[in-house]
C-alpha cells in the first residue's frame, strides 16, 4: 500500500496525472467531433475538433481529415470571401494542413502502411484546397506547392493534384509567355505521371476518371495559346538533340507535335529519325516518311509508310498512313498505286472522307483510258461519285466537296457526244484502264 501511495505521489508531483487528464479530455473531444462529422453536424463538431488539434495534435490522423471537412463546409456556406469569418476559417484550414505536415511522422505511426501519407502528397492537397478557397489565390504560390508535390509523387500523385497543376501552369503561361518552356515540360511530366497512374489503376471507375483527366490535359495544352508550331519548334528543337538517345522523351515529343499538327517541323522530323534508329515504331516510321516526302523523296516516303502500316495496329491510324502514302504516290503520278492506297485507307476506315476525295482527284488528274474523247470524259462521272460518297460519310467536308464538284462538272461529256456513241442519260458506263469503275451517265 505504501508503494502505491508513493507512486501516486511521484506521478502527481511530476505532473503526469495532468497529462492523463488532458489526454482523457482530448479523447472525449475527439469522439464527440468525429461522431458529429460522420453525421455531417459540422457546427457541433467544430469546437471539440479544434481543441484536439490544439491540445493533442498527434492523437488521431482522422482529426485532420475531420477538420478539413468542417472548415471546407463552413467556407462553402459563406458568400463573402472578404468577411472576417471567411478569413478566419480559411486561415485555420491552411494552418491545419501545415500542422498535419509537421506532425506527419508521428501520425503515420498510427496508420497502416498502406494508409500512410507523405509530406509532399499533403502539400499537394493543401494547394488544391488553397486554389478552391483562397479569397485571392496567388498562382505563383500554388504552382510552387503543386510542382514540389508532383515532382516528388510522380505517378502516385492524386488526380486532382495533377489536374490543378496543369490548370495553374496553363494560367501562368497565359499570363506570362516567359513560362512557355516550363509549361511544355509540365505538360510532358503531367501526362507521363497520369499515364503511370492509369497503368497502375485496378478499378474501372478510377481508370475512367484518370483517362478523362488525361483528355483535360490535352485540352489545356491546346487552349494555352502558346502551343503553336513555331513555339514547339523553338522548345523541342534543342531538346530533341539533347535527348536523341532517350526513346521515352522522343515518343512524347513526336506525340505532342503530331497532336498539334506540326508534322512539317524540323523537330518532328529529327525526333522521328532518332526514334526510328532506336526503336522503329509506327509513329517513328511515319515521321521519317514525312521527312522523305518533304525532301521530295516520294518513293522512299512510301517505303517508310509501308513499314508503319505493318507495325500499326489501330485501324484509324492505318487509314491515315495509307492516305499519306497515296498522296506521295500521286505526287509522282503513280496513279494506279495511289488508287490502291486510297482503297486501303477506305478499307481501314470507310468513313474517311479525305480518302474518297483524294481518290476522286487521282481519277480527275488522269482521266484518259479510251480513244474516244467523250468516253474519257465519263471518268468525271466517277469523280463525282467519289466526291458524293465523301460528303455522305462526313458532312463536314461538304463545302470542300461542293467546290470540287462545281469544277469537275464542267468537264463531263456533252449529251450529244455520248448520243453519237449510243449512250444516253441513265445508262451505265464502265470506265476502263487503271480506273476500272462503273458509273451512271447523267
């Protein structure tokens, strides 16, 4: 008994009993606030939650997530962002994130390994909240936090953090063109990281969410106002040379330049050439083919287009490749081969209007197949057929097609000339030679 009394006296004199009392109070406040938050009764949860953060900052991790919900709910209800209450709750929200990061090593000890957080991940969450609730957000501050977070977390970054990062870097470049190079690099990094996240995602809904964000990144890049071919050449030109042995960089550069339709830029040609030497992918072969085409080496261009066709698996892309090969062949007046590649393009994508238009132009460029001039002019009926088909599969080309039709109609044969050959309107005529198609006289 004397020993128990002595221990109690020692504890009392050392203030330990006060610590126990404080912990008991914190546990009580924690329980009250947590249950209130679960019931979305944020008003009653506020004071006990704030008391726990003040008196026992490492008690529970969920105290911080509860505080985040409480404060964000309060801020969402206040219309005037300049009011004293709004400023108070916003300051408390930012302080809560700072405290959370400060005590994270201790808080993580109370979490399962799979639930543990990193300081940079928490910084990213703070930046997202800052952008959402700051009375007047400082883009430079938000960018600094987001960049630090994304650079550290990479493919493990939250989707919302990556999305905020892209949004802020886009706004920065729209305000100051000096940010252009950094913006391009940010886009490359953010796209790489979200692709890593998509590859790691196991739940379909998460994967779909990340895929949608990736689409948003493309839209932000296009809408930035600085992603023109001249700017891309200025940025990527030196970088392609510096990274000519880095297939990952080259693939991304080729992808961006293609997306922005900068396939006649020197950066695109060089990136494709270096990529082809390292890893002859379909995209790289197409780039080399385009380079040969621009140099006037049309036969060589077709050789690389053929290689791309054998490697590509996506039918829509194969249609584009075959179409490009047809254009190269038409440039050197290899009409029959051009026709063959147009037909290949259509076989891969029967809604590919431009392939029908190119085929029509090929026929119109070399209409002669008979000794009879009037029969040669029947070729233009086939031309009109192909143009009509183009418009039917894709109404968006109507204006282009109508202009071409107006031109080609002037070359169709006179009824009297056909009459002399025993042919009248409504008859079917087979256009021979390399064309080999039947059409209706009108």
